[in-house]
């Protein structure tokens, strides 16, 4: 095979229509070999090519005879001295960090480790076995794709409704998804799924990790897997688990999925894991980064470089202080926007990326670089604003331009509806957009991603069915998963045939969904909650790829009724601009009417006093939003017209009479949503709200 010098840029394997350029960074290597394979199952390389060219720590070559579909990996030579942070071992075949596609999963054996597993010296020993039989091959990709007139929907933040889902779990049991496409990118983009999302008013689908990942050996040995996928090894490669074929088909199928969602007006947001890799701590395998340049890619303990600094709970943290590691992240983000046409990113454990040395720095270099990047800065950027290190909980502290998963919203809403004491003041902040967190630095209500449940924790049905977690099936003696669930089983733990308990649980689920739909900020629905999905009380089902975690679409009458309710409340949100403001309420009278844009009401009809906010026993509250409290304008600058609404909530165990407010214009209040059975009586001056219930009233003007 002919070998030409090639170029140090771009990194990775790049097909230019005539040949393939290979380029890989390693600052401390002494030699690099490119290994070409004829088939994925071949243990021996068909060609091994020493990379003789090196520039700016990038080793490179151009192969005019290579073509798309070529399988490859690397062997990197250098010193093996873990005590100095050096872990080179050329016996290990390594994955290209810039690979655009990988052939499949890791096949675990002791040969994947750079040291001799079981040796009393642990990682200070040196393993000479060849790891090639167990390592996925990188695939050269032809990026050509018929995008046609595809363009990003660019849905404004204040109109955004996010749906978090798992590619496989969403479609595995759907009867209207072709069987051969279930669990794939193409299955997710099928008409049945798109229609379901549109009926929920979803504008953005947020995919749990689709970067190629590795299932941990411990899980595989237990017959489990890393279903969630928060264990990335390929930051440019769509996970082959979700493809209908091999040898790079996942790239084209992912693009087809994005194109279909865009045609439906739905954005695609990726949950990305740049805080760590699948290689784990100092006793982890050598799959890619560790063997290419351990000192550059990972945060090492400066006093003992044998060990890793771990802010993530996975054993390692990616070294965003090194320019090449930071470049890897930025190149990856840019690739997914420009080549794969995604619309945004949710950053897992984002606080880990903000750490300069040990402290979280909200103006760290990572955020500065993203802010000035003309491509990435225009995407939707969402932070999970915490990590597992000291001081890592940073809700409300991310820079302008970032939205955040609002964990305080989740916890407060759960505690309010459970009936906990002293929740009213905090609950009002969450309903109105969390101005206490985002209102003091030119941020907006849409900085808050509101959610009651997500992939991590109880499903909505389990939130109202279990007092405690039931994670025994995870193989960790129920020690894993949080204990802070703020849940209630409302009478009995788990499943029951008691209709009174089932009715109350369904009402609580309606309460949560109505609260989510009628809160200011960006709502996020966790996949399957609208169908009453259960994980049987498992609040950490990351390791189960089975019917336990898949969505079940065969609904009974109760399930169909609840789905219709969820569709209806989110349709109301979409139709009324006062329920999705771009800016925070001011709490003072509107000039034209003298009526406040937002007023908080006591059940006796008056506005809440200072003492009321501190009344630990107060459970009922009214949120009155005037129809002129809109800040949405059309292309001509005209304000949208809204409807005056009154959202009444009662988390107490007894029904509550609520005096309706007087409006300085002719009209009447009409009940449009009631999470409890409605009395159907005409509304005059007083309404009774049932225990554990919420009501939305609309003011209808007369004449």
C-alpha cells in the first residue's frame, strides 16, 4: 500500500474522494503505527504502517489506496511508567479518538488491560498480550449525504418543549415501528414516533448518549449492560448499538433521523459526556486515550501521577486544561452541528468541565471558548449544573447563554405535592421561572429546564407508587441510586388493584404534568411518563436493556385517559403566550389596566402577605396571570394576545374553598383543567378545589 506524507490536519481519518488522510495526536509517544484490517473479526492487521511524519505532536500519513469502509486502529509506543503518569503499551490496539464510526462493542478479556490483571503489583506490572481481538475497529467514513433543503428549526427557547428519551427504549415495543427498525435511529424517526411527539407539542427531542460507548466489564459479567450509555469512548462516532447495519451505516442512519425530525419541526439535542471516558481509573483498561497520551487526556494527581483526579465518580476526569483535550471537545461539538446537523447539547456533569484546577470557575476557559465560537455558541446549550466533586453543585451559576437542568425545581415540586411543610415560597419561585436563580444576571425564565423526572431516578408512575427505591436487580444490594426521592406511594408500596389508590396516584400524576406545563421556563418530559411507564421502583435502571426500561405502548383505558390529559395541558401551554414568557414577571400593575402581571392569591381571595409566605401549614395557593402579561411579539413587533388564567393548587389532604378574584371587566371564570373530578357547577365567587388537586381557570370576557 502506498504511503504519502499527508497532513496533520484534520485529525482522524478523512476521505477526500481520492484517498484517506490519517492524523492522530500524541505529545509523548516515541512512535505510532497505523493498523489496517480487512475484516472486523480479523485479529491480525492486513497492513501495519509506521507513521513517519510528525508535526506539532500530530502523527500523520496519506494513503491514496484507502477507501471508505476501511477498518483501522493504532499502536502507540512510549514509556510505561504509571508512577510518572506514562501508560504506553504498543501491545494494545487503540481506538482513534476522532473515529467517525466504530464496528461494535468491546469484547472483554484481561488482554485489554495495560497491566497484568491479578499481579500483586497491580498496574505497575506490564502486560504483553495483544488486545486486538477485543477492540472495536474504527471505520473510514464517506460523509456525503443528501441533506437537500434540511435546515434547523431554530425554535425559540420560550416555545421549546423538550422530550428526553433513549433511542432503543423508545421503539423496542412500539407495534407501529417496523420490527427490523425497532431500537434504531431509523425507528425513532418513524412516523409513529414523530406523530406521538407532535401530539405532545414537543419541539426538541433530547437523546440520551449516542456517542459510541463501552459497557463496563463488571456489568457484562453480571449479564447486564450500560443501557444509558454514559460511558463514552468515541466522541465523534454514533453508537453502533442503534444502527440497522454495520461498517459505518450508523452515520447515514443518524443523519436520516435528524433530517426527518427537522422536517417535522423538531430539534435534536444530544446528551454528551465530555467529563470522563470509558477507561475508568488507574486499574481500568487501555482502549484509546490512556494508551495514546495519558498525561494529556486525563487529570492526574500532581503528587501521585499514577492516580487520577475524579470529579465524576467514574474513575477519571478528562483533562480540559490541556489544549488538545479541549480541542477534542470543541472539534466534536462542531462536528455534530456542521456534519450531523444537531441543534444543541445537554452536558452531563457540566461542573467538571468548569474546573480550572480544583474549584468550579463559571468563567473558565471552556465557557469562554464556547461563547466566542461562531458555530457552537448558536446551538442550544444545557448544563447539568453539578458534578461529584467538592463545590460541584452550581445550579443558577452558569453563564449567560446557558440553560440548566433545574434540580431545585424537581425537588421543590415533588415536595410540594407530597404535602411537605414550608414549601409555598420556594414553590412560587419554581412556578414563575426561578427568578431567584436566574433573574440577577440578565438571564431569562428559559434558563431553567424544568423537570419532575428524568432518566436518572423514579419514573413519574414510580414517583407516586413507591416510598423507597427497589434496585436489587442492579447487583449492588440496593446501595446504588439516590435515597432523596421525595416520593409517596399514597397507600401501599408498589403495584395494587385498589381503585381508590390508583385514582389518587393518577391524580398526582396529573398534578405533576399540569404543574410542568403551566410553569414558566422550559419543560422537559421524561420518555414514557405520558404513558405511565414504570421501572418497578428501580431509580437507577442504567444497566437494564429490557422491558423494565423500554416504553410500553399498549395502554388500558386509564392510560389512554392520562395520555390525553398530558396532550391537552401542553396544547394549552402552546396556545397561551402568558404561560411561556421570555422574561420574568415584574409583579407590578400593567399600565393599561392597573392590574398586576402576576399575583399570588390566598384561598380567601386576597394577595399573599409576608406572613403567609412563611406559614408552614399553607398548602393552597393561586397564581393569577393577566392576559396582557405577554412579551412575545410577531415579526412586525406586535404583542401576542394572551388569556387571563388562574392556576389553583392544593397539596393538602382536605378540599379547600377558594374565593375567586374580581376582575375589573365584565366576564366570568371558566374551568378548563381539573386534575380531580370536576363538579361541573357554574363558577361564581367561590370554587372548591379537592384535596391533592390543581385547577386551571380561564377568564372569559363578556361582550
